[in-house]
């Protein structure tokens, strides 16, 4: 079946183009993070913790778009490697707030620079004003789907 019969032309489908762009971005990010011993999820976790110290496993999982179980496995690894710390016992309830260590912050600085380079490369074909409009349009698309 071709796209016309389905009512969707893949070359012009915004959803398909977004998926293609997201895949290309992830591949490029993985390529620059791999030499640092990191994955996109690992990087996302550290970046979230840098911006919001003390997030729980569940909050980190939501922010990194992975399951709680996957995030728990990652956090255990990062804790063993000295990149994050978590208390042995929760202060209240069952939440174990996670924080970056100095080692985690140092690795994140390298990873952030590498990822920024990928994003800059991705946006290179857009003028600065187009970059702002593009980001705004993406935010509005997200809002339409999540609040609508």
C-alpha cells in the first residue's frame, strides 16, 4: 500500500518527520556520548539531577522517558561508579532522593558540551530567529498533544 491509499504521505507527514529527526538526534548523541562511557539515558539522568537535585527514581524515569525499573538499574550502576549518591534510608515515605557527586558533575560537563555540539549541528541550517520559532512551535505541538 502506498501513502496515498492510507491518507498519509510519509515525506510530508509531520509525525513521521519528527520521528526521523528524533532518531537521527539520538544516533548522533549516542555517537558523542559513547566515548565517555555514557548512553542518552545516562546523560539525561545526570542532566536532570544537575538541574533538579534530589529527584526520586520515579521523577528521573519520567524525565528520561524510561521505566522506573530501568532507571533504578541505572541509578544503582551510577551509585557504584561514584557519579550519584542516594541515602541508605528514605527520610520520609519510600523516596530516595538522588544527587550528583563531583565525579558525576565532571562527567556531565563533558557530556553536555558534546551534546550541545550535536544540537548546534542539527540547528546549523536555521537562522537564529528560525531556531527560536522552531523551538516555540515544538513546544506548542507538545502542549497540544499533552493538554488537549
